[in-house]
């Protein structure tokens, strides 16, 4: 069981100003796409707790049924395995649209499917999936909330980022095929000469990857090629998938605004900043999950670059509270939802050491060129219009995910040794 540190606001409390205080609104039918994922499953917990009927639509690309197991058998809960890229007919009052392949995980087990589908799916899910869910909202008159991302700001030239900032994104930038590989990636191909030579070719000439693909030597669907891209995306998650993810979310925001302005659909847009907590994917290469899993496994904490780049980390219960206030409120947004507490990666490593293992070592690794130097939300707008701000600091939140990680890290080890 997971520790919840929710600031529980009963749903009938007048958050957005529409429902008179004390008047009980009838329980709602709510669709959560991507509800089997990290954020989605915590949101589902809150909605179920509030007494709503919840339908989760998820294709389990990066989510897990386990995250929702405790609701199975509840008549108010329904889980549908479905890809939002395909149309679907449902009757609901609200749609929280979270479905998005957030990171290319599990490539170790099925590199071909995961990596190839990841590259195409990330963009396709954000564009076609969002269009379908907006179409659904239009047909049934539901309110629609999009979980966008701070990555729409790209490598920001303004700090901290205000919602009115348009961002600094290269639409054709840093694609997997045009990436300069850090040496550590090549070293991780050791023992596999084909992979290693492919990696060296990539370093010498980034476009050679396409040549390799075209020459029949390594076809795009070959396991070696995919494993290489897998290593690459895994080692440099930032660079590898940057433009398909950023641009997909930017398009999704545009689509939501089109449906709102053109067709009068009630939409809400959240721009989520780095979030952590229990049920977070263990091996998707994000810094918090990496450090926590590394400390538990007694491995060195891998700091990329000099570790002076900053991020702001939000605990998941704060985010869920913000999403629900946004949905129930009267403002379209976009709203930044994040914790303004800013930390360097070295400071984060220190908090992980203090929390898990004071003897954990730090190991520096080369960083990718386009890794944003700083990221920190300006949440003035959410504070003013939603009455929301985070309440869980990094030092309070980090310990809350350790038990969940410990269980999963060690059950994974049992799985792989057996
Ligand atoms: P997650 O990967 O844990 O959850 C995403 C869920 O969507 C998974 O359960 C996955 O299986 C599902 N999914 C993916 N493609 C799908 C498809 N085509 N059809 C149906 N389901 C599909 O990621 P998360 O961290 O919980 O993120 C949730 C949302 O919040 C995403 O939209 C993400 O872009 C956004 N976000 C998260 C963060 C963060 O720090 N966690 C930051 C910015 C934005
Ligand atoms: N859609 C859906 N479920 C619905 C209604 C629509 O999946 O209940 C999909 C539909 O298949 C279409 C998309 O949403 O691909 C956009 O629908 P909309 O009606 O806005 O556009 P249109 O179909 O007129 O192009
Ligand atoms: N990072 C790191 N070690 C890791 C993973 C990531 O130092 O093991 C750094 C990464 O270079 C980036 C920061 O941590 O500067 C945050 O990375 P993450 O992928 O978690 O989030 P994002 O960059 O998308 O904000």
C-alpha cells in the first residue's frame, strides 16, 4: 500500500465558484486516459475516493495494471485496454487526457516493438489521440483536461517560465537519428561488435544511421539497430525523443484551443513540471527514479555533466490536487503545475544520499548538448486563479517513494535472476 499525502478537498467544496457551498453535486462519470500510469493512477485514487465513477482507458504501453489493482471489483471502476489513437465511444462528464508514451521503457524486453513504436507513437498519440478525445468531448459535451508539459518551453530563454512565454523549441531538432553519442553509450555496447561499430559510425557521421538503415546490413527492424537506438534513448532520454514529445504536446495544446474557440468545448490545459512519487516508472531514465533506484541497489548515482543544471521537483499528490482544481475551476489555462523549489542535480543527489544511503557514490557521465540548463515554474497564475500551490517539499516527498521503489527494485531483481 502506498502512503498518500493528499490535501483532501471534498469535491462538493466550492473550488471553481460554480457549485453553491453545501449543495451536493451528483457523482460524475469521469474518463481518465493513461490512468494506469504514474500520475493517472494517483488521480484515479482521488476520484474514486470522492465517489465518482471512473473509466480508465489505457494501452499499457508504459502503465501497469498493478497501479489500479486495488480498484478491481469496485462497481464504480472500469478499466478498458484501448489505444486512444483509435476512436472510442463512451458517455462521460469529464475527460482527464493523460495518455502519452512518456518514456521509452522496457526496451530490454522488446526493443523492436518498444523503440520503433515509441518514436512514432509519442507524436501520434499526442496528435491523433488528443483529437479523438476532443471529438469524444464534443459529442457528449464533456469537459476536457489536457496534461501538457513544461517541455513546450523547450530550452527556455526566460527563467522562471511564465505561461505567456512561447518557448524555445527546435521543431526538427535532436531527433534520435541525428544525435551525437556520448562515449558512455558506446562503452555500454561492449561485447557486441556490430552495435559498437554502428555506434562509432553514428558518432563520426550522425546521418550514417540512416545509411545503415538503407543499406541492408542493419535494417531498421533488426534487433541490433533497435537495441542501439534503445541504448541511446535510454542513456540520453532528453535528447533522443525531444522533438517528437515537445512538438506533439504543442500540437495537442493547439488542438484543444481550436476545439475550445471554434466549437465551444470546455477545455483545461495543465503544463506539468517534473513530478515524482510512488509508482513512478523505475527504469525510464528520469533523474529522480534513477538516483533512488541506484541508491537502493548500492550503485553509484549517475550525474550527467557537471550536475549544476537545475530542475524543480513536484510530489505527485500536489500535482493531482492541482489537476482537480483546474478541472473543477472556471479557467482554461494554460497553468504551470510544478514545485518552484529549484535544485541542482548535485543537490538532488545529496538529498537522495541523506534519505537512502549516506555512502552512495556519485559518478559523473557526459551530458547531451541540448539538456536544458534550468527549469523552474512560475506558478503565480495557478496560485491566484486556482488557489493552488504545492505543499510537499523534496525532503518531505522523497522518503514517501522509497518503500514503493524498494519493493519493486528487489522484486525485479528476483524476476531477472529467476
Ligand atoms: P506514464 O507513462 O506513467 O503514464 C502514461 C500512461 O498513458 C501510461 O499508462 C500508458 O500506458 C498510457 N498510454 C500511452 N500511450 C497510450 C495510448 N496511445 N493509448 C492509451 N494509453 C496510452 O506517465 P506519467 O508520468 O503518469 O504522465 C502522465 C501525463 O502527464 C502524460 O501526458 C505526460 O506527458 C504528462 N507529464 C508528466 C510529467 C511527469 O513528470 N511525470 C511531466 C510533464 C508532463
Ligand atoms: N471521436 C471519438 N469518439 C467520439 C467522437 C469522436 O473517438 O465519441 C473521434 C472521431 O473518430 C474523430 C475525432 O474524434 O476522428 C474528431 O472528431 P470530430 O467529430 O471533432 O471530427 P470529425 O469526425 O468531424 O472530423
Ligand atoms: N540526469 C542526471 N542523471 C541521470 C538522469 C538525468 O544527472 O541519471 C539529469 C539530466 O541530464 C537533466 C536532469 O537530470 O539535466 C533531469 O532529467 P530528467 O530526464 O529527469 O528530466 P527532464 O530533463 O525532462 O527535466
